[in-house]
């Protein structure tokens, strides 16, 4: 299976996938890195507020932070209705941006507004051209081809714990969940992975991000990213399960990666920033 | 390593380890099984309330349930101070019991009261003689040799997430955490396992129990038991970590086992109640 998996080719722009509640007032470690990847003091950042009904406040907040971090220009792109995603004035902002940032809110709003629009095509074109795409919370959830649209938080997996839908598809063969430690979402991610076999799960804590470049991801921030690998795992027959019944899963592999740790999406191997990793036994 | 591990020998009584909040009003699946293991309608059950300051109400509640389930006799043993654990009248109840049940509360209270007492010796003697020992919540936490005395709930492990102390030692080479899904305690259990290498972790959901007999455990109830196997895992150098810093862990194995599923503590292999387990790929 592994050799057929296509993640990101190296020529595409990096992804900055944030687990929500990132620091916007102190060190701004994560957003600072996003600005750096967008070109630093030459960065032109487009902030996409499609996820949120509070687009004015949210847009203003990221305008403030990115400007403070030294970006050359910040433009907020409000797309509240599908027609806005074909607005030539808004498309021009994205066409000129060196970095695109999706705010938090509700991931389903983003898809409803952006799907099958000129904006969608343009975002993928810009990404292929090397532009960095960032997103926090709902803005992180939309990164993969398939996303967790909704779901209960629970540590043991059961069939109706999650609802899946189409994502933006910047990242393939990976599922993303956010606010991971803070909302105890392992069960929800495990369930999602049972429904989408062969993909990797990525649970990102608050104020923590995963930066994907090519086949490698690196963790930055305060918490950890939990990589859930169900290749080699087995589970009970989902078609025989009733709603609310617990699933059985044998042999899931977990890696918990704090700041500086890396993971190769192709080989599915974690690696350490230094030589500090010692065998436990 | 595995061949040197001694779990339970078969002649010892079963353990019924409950993740808290077990049903006491409807089917009573778990408590019913405890009564059955204690001898059914011939059961003499000693309810130990050492964990709780609300010993009167808690004792009365379990007296009601066990009586209703058909136990021949239920005696509540209140040991609030270490001296109570040497009281001949209370010891006689335990000496005659066919089942001993530890209520919830605070696990540290149990150890403070029972440690180094005649009651402690007697409990181990009765267990060796085949008497079933049950416990819920704090009463589950005390089962192993080493217990999680206190700790934050968080999915990513960090060094001060847990405080370990001595448990009752009915079960060896296993760590137990309760209210597992409900309180998002994977991080706390992972941290505890990093501090106690080579043991297995057992996270038990609410209204769910693990029944240990010899080397085998079986899950009953509504949720699941999560078995965390860190043999083969590696982690960063704990001695170099500061408080609150996230730990890195590579290659933890997880098994999530609902009602009817089993796990062999010696071989560390899960097994299925039926033939429903299919490979995922």
C-alpha cells in the first residue's frame, strides 16, 4: 500500500496546520513561522474568514497580529456566500498573496462557500506554485481531502462518533483533528480512521501546529501532535455494529511528537530533533 | 523481558476493576457479574468504604444494590482511620466474605488507612484463597502495586501530569486509570507508563469493567478498556525534561476492547469474543 500513497510533492507550498487557540499576543511562535514561510517582511497575507459568522472581528484580529509580526500587507477576504467565492476583487487578493490563512469557526461553512468556485481552483493553483497555506481549528480541519465535519469527543471509538465530509484537499491521505488533548478527541479520530482506512491520523493540540513540507511534517508550539497509524491494526466488522456500540481496535500505533519532532508521511517513521531519543527498555 | 513478568496466578481470586459510574439501577451488568463471582445467592459481600468521606451513604447504596441482586449477606466495613483497619470485628467480616468490594472516593485515603494493617494482610490472604476483589473508580485505581494517585487529564503526556504512589498490589505489572474516555486520560496514563517502564496500561471507561482471572482479562459493560503497551516504544530523555514540557513517545501500541473482548497479560495479545475480527487492509 505505502508505495502507492501520494502525499505532497516538494514543489507545493508548505502547510501550517494549527490545532486552534494559537498564541496571538505573546511569542506568537506559530503565526510568526507562518509569516516567515509567507516571505517575512515581504509577505502578502490573505486571511480567509469563510469559517466564521464573526468574520469582521476575526478578520481584524488576524490583520492586527500579522501586521504586528511584520507582514508587508494583510488583506482580509470575507466570503460568506458561494457567490463571494467568484468575486474578481477577492480573487485578485488571493492571486497576489504569498500566504493564505484560514481562520477558525465551522469547517462545514468553508466547504459550503468555497467548493466548486473560482476561489477553490485559485487556492490550489497558488498552493502548487509554492504559496504557504495556513489554518487554525476549523481552518486546520479543512486541509485534507476528507475531513471530520462533526463529532463527539470520547476516547473510545464508536460508529456515530463522527461525521465525515469532503475537505479542501491540500493534504492527501491524512486526517486532521484539532483541540486534540484539550477536548479528548482520540476516540473521534480513531473512529474517523476506521471509516477511512489506510490514511494517517493527525491530532493537533491547541497552540501547536504541524508544518508539512513535501513528505515531512514538523511540530511547533506548546503541546504535541499525536500521529495515529492504523496500518497493521485490525478492527471488528463495522457493518455488524449498531449505532452507539463500541468498536474494537487491535494494534494501533501512536506517536506523540512535541516541538521540534518530525514525522515522515511516506515511511511513517517519526524522528527526533536531537539525539535525545533513548529506547525505553 | 516478558518471561520474567508474573501477573496473577490462577489460584488467586478474580479481580473486577470498574472504571467508575457503573450502572446501579437498571441491568447492573457489572455488579451482577461481581455478585456471581462472589457466589451468587450464596455471596457474602464486604463493602469497603475506606476511599470516601461519605461512607454512610456510599455503604448504604452498595448494600442496597448487592442485596437487590440477590447476595445472601452484605456487610459494610467502615475504616476511616488506620486503627479501624485492625478492628477484630471488621476483620471478622472480611474473613467470612466471599467477595470484597472497594467503593469510589479518593484512592490515597484507602492506602493511608489500610497500609501496614491486619486488614491489608487479610485481604491478600483472602485473595490468594480465591475470593473475588472488586473496586470502582478509586477502588479500581488501588488494584495495582503502583497507582496513579493524582494527575491532570490531558491527551499529550508531560512530566507533572501524574503523581504515582503505592497501591494495594492485587494486580502486578499493570497500571490502571479510570473514567478513561470520559475524562480524556490517555496522556496521564502514557506519562505514568513512562515513569513505570515495562508495565501495561489499562484505561477503563465509565460503566465498564475488566475482569482479571489468571493471565487473562475480559471486558464487560458499556464502554471499552484501552490497553496501552509501551514495550517497543521509545521516548525522549525524561531526566532532561523540565516541568510542563511535552514528552515525545514513538511507537506506543493501543488496543481498544469493548464488551466481550479479551487480552492476555502474559503474551500481550488481544482476542475477540467471536470471529468478527477482520484485518483492516
